[in-house]
């Protein structure tokens, strides 16, 4: 019996030991969970400094951009960078990502089917390694993404406190007295009044008219059953052709009356001695209440839904932003106040500050003027206080003049332009401009300014024939794809676009008009077509030119490409204004026919200076790239010096029998950075990245024009 007990005990011990070993094995077999990411996820959007991630298949596409080689800028696609670096292929797989500090330059290259782009500098970088990771490191199983802070207001709240100033509201506290009734038959909030009220109100309006009126708003001043005064005043007029007149200043009086009647029932404005001074908080409350009346749902439905969240901005939204606000007579006092309230909400949502968006304001009327610049205020509360003090200028709506003013004066280093931050101009327009905007906008875009337009209460069908410049929005904005423009039917609807507008201006990947080394030049190739080159080598030179061209952003307002071929004579293959897309330019280069003849490089430089760069735009960097395989039959020094004096930056690429002293004479100083020599044509490709890097480094070191 004892032996049986002993045996049972031993067996039990063995079973426990085996179970323990089994558990140990299972524990050892537990693997690190690797979170999945999509192809378009950028490293900068993930907050973790070091992490494992699994990429899906199919990320080897051009739309997922990559900047750099081996070391990548943080707004590159993680998965596309992993393919470019060779860690994974297009079938996907696991990668280890490690964040490192930003670099002074990123070199683009073609690797594993992906073309990465060059970049002068960026704030953060990352590298890609094999997916195993370190055994001693525990990597996050859930990645933390950068996101915007959203704050939801309580249901039923009608007052959003936007001003914290020492000024107290002189309007009485709201009571249970029934407020003024607003109709909802058109975008403009209107008040229902009796005939007696109509007569006295009309008298008040006539006393408060500005010096010049806009006839489109006059119409027939009469009582219309069931309709308010905005509708009567917005009726058709035989004088609608004159945009230079102002709207009647009716809304502001009505607004004052609405605020005062909340405290005194049916007392008139004249009977309320303090109704002239109204705080910004009360005004915003009024705007919110009136906006609610425009919704198609009933009041019960409105109150049952929470107020939409306020987008509080993103510290990664680093832009330099100029608001161009409408101060013309046509806007009226009431709408001007609503415009100021909109600016306050935008400042709050953007979270204006020295490490996030900087904000300035330009007011336009007859002439534009700066209310405050980019570096004037770095705190939201200071910006709000400054907005409260802005007084309406009056005059016309000269938006074109305002854009020219901003282009020449606002985005300068002295006024706080940060260089690395995209420049954004957001234009608010009541109706339509009274001058043309196309040329001023083009020059602003070419200077790297991303122009957004917000139009409020645009022209109706009767007014459209009298608009100074039809389709002015598409002619003005950065791109006419809908992203850079918004139309708001009513000033009371303006606050509803705060969140989507903030998201747009902060989407720096889509700010395509930002001025960089890749989109701000006129580049002219001066190509040796002499007999010593030969047909085969000439095609190699064409491919070299195509490889350089592919790195640039090409359009009629971005980088433009031109080409001259020379022997003893010269031939303009195509000028800067001939092709406006990258595809067209590359096809034009492929179609250049080899000429054959002598080598007169000096004459070719003079020809290119006149026929190519003589038509360059004044705000473009002029870059000449001379490619030659031998000594010139004529002097190159005098033509090259003349080109340098005219602002042309010259690069000299010599092959085989080219002479070093001639290359140095052609090249801009310092010549070591602008002249290159290769022994054979097949080695040209090695200098594509070096040339791009030098162009970008030089661009980044120069003060902004």
C-alpha cells in the first residue's frame, strides 16, 4: 500500500513538472502583437518614437509620397519608405520604425520601384529597419496617432464665451420674455413686424444710412405680409449694376433691438438707453440663436441635438496665415461684426501661437491696410482683443489691390514670415470684388502664397452680368478644384464653416502653392548637339535631363522647363511657356532631334539668355544647366558673366573632352558647387541627386523674395 502511495506521489510530481514546462513553453511562444497600418499612414502622424507595424500589400504606388533615401522626412508614407529602403516588397510585411531628429536635407532617389523626392529640410525624420526588433524592448501593440482635441458643448448651450475682457456687457440679462420671431423663408434671418412697427423702423433706417448706398439692397421699401425687411430690401432693382454701393445698415439696428427686447419685452430701441454698447459675447449669442432659426428642423429637434463640436486645432498645423477681411460699405455694420466673430472663432480653433499657426489680418476697402502682422501676437487672447478693436474702413471691395498688397508686404521676414511654414491667404468676400483679381492672384501664387476664397451672399442671376470679373474665384485661388474655395449663402451661416476651413488650411500636404526649391524656378537646359556627341550619347543626355526634370513640380505657376540645342548655331527646342505639365515636358525632351555640328558654347549661352531667360518671370529663380562634351570654339567667359549679372544661376556639366577652366567660367560662384565633370556619358546619372540637392540647398539659404 505504501509502495502504491509512493508511486502515485511520484507520478503526480512528474505530471506537475510536465505541466509547468508546457506552460513555460506556451509563455515563450507568445509573440509580440504587431499593429497593422495603411499605405497612406505617415510617420509624423504616429506619436510613438519607436514601433513595429505591419504594412499591407500594394503600397508601391506613386500617390504615397516618400521624401529622402535611407533617412526619410516624417511626412513620408511609412510603408512606401519601407519598400524604397528594401526592408519589404510590394507584398507587405512587418517593419521597425525609429524616429530621429530632422535633417538639413533629404536626397531623393529611385529604388525598388519607388521614386522618392528631395527636400531641403524637415523637423523630424525616421529610419526603417528589419521587423525583428530588440528582444529586450517591448513595442506598443496599439499605436498612438496625433489627433485634434475636440470639445463638445452641452445640449442647449447658446452662449460660447469668446471674449474674456474687462468690458462688461451692457445688455440686460435674458429673461423668460418671448424673444423676437424670425422667419426662415430665405437664408437671411428676418423679423416679423406690424405695420405700425414698419413705419417707425423705416424712419430709423433712413437716419442711419451710410453716405453711399448699394441699390441692389434698396428695392421697394414696403411692408410685405409674412416677409421681413431683408427680403424687401434684397428685391430686384434697376440699379443692380452698381456694385460700388452699400447695403442698408438695417441689420445692426435690428440686432440691437433683439438684444434689448430680450430684457425689456416689447420696448423699442430708442427706449433702451444702453442698447448701443453690446459685448462680443452677446453678439455671438445672437448669431448662434439666429443661425438655429435657419435650420430646416423644428425648434424641439434643434434643442434635442447637441451643438456641433468645435475644432480646437492642431499644434502640428504650422502655417503663416493672413486673413483678408472685407471692410467695404456693402457689408454693413452688422455683417462686419459677424465677420469679426468668425475671426475670433478661427483664432480659437487654430490655437494660434508661436509653435502653431501665426495669424495676421489685412482689411481692404478702397485701399488695403494691415490691422496686425504675423509676429504681433502669439496668444489667442491677445489676437481676440486685437480683433475686437478693428474698425470698419468703408469704401469699395478692391480684392485685387489687397492681394497685391499682401504679396508685396505681408509675408516678409521682417513681418514674421517663418520661411519653413506655408504662406496662406484666406480672403473673405461679400458678394464679389469691385476690381479684377486674376493678375494679382497669379503673382501671389507664384510667390508661394496659397490663396483661399470664402464668398458670402454671392451674386444672384440678375446681378451676375454686372460682376466685374466672371469666375473670379477660380481665377484667384491656388487650384480651382474646390478645395481652396467655399461659398456661404448667408453671413449667419459663416460660423458653420470654421471646422472644415481649419482642416483645409492645416492640410499642408494639399497646400500646393507653397514656394519650395522644387516649384519656384525657370530651368533652361543648354544642350551640346555637336558631332563629337553622337546619336547614342545624345539620347543618354536626354535621359539625364528627364531624370532631373522629374524631381520638380511643373505647371504654368510652378517650375517651368525650357531647352536650347546648339552646334555652331542655336535652336530653341521649346520655351518656358510651351508646356505646363510634367508629362508634356518629358515628351518634348524625348522628341528633341540630334543636330550634329560644331561647338559654340559661348554663343549658345548668349542665345539662351535672350530667347529663353529673357522671357522668364521676375519672381522665378533662373537656373541654366549647360551640358557639353568638349572645348568651345568661342569665348564663354563674357556671355557667362553677362548671364550671372542678369540673375541666372549657371551649372556646367562637362563630359569626356570638356575643359575644366571653361566649366568653371560658365558656372556660378562657388564653381565647385555648380560645375561637374564625368569621364563618360553613362556616368551622368550619378549627378542627378547632387544637382537637385545643390539647387534646394541654395534656395533654402536665400532670403525669401
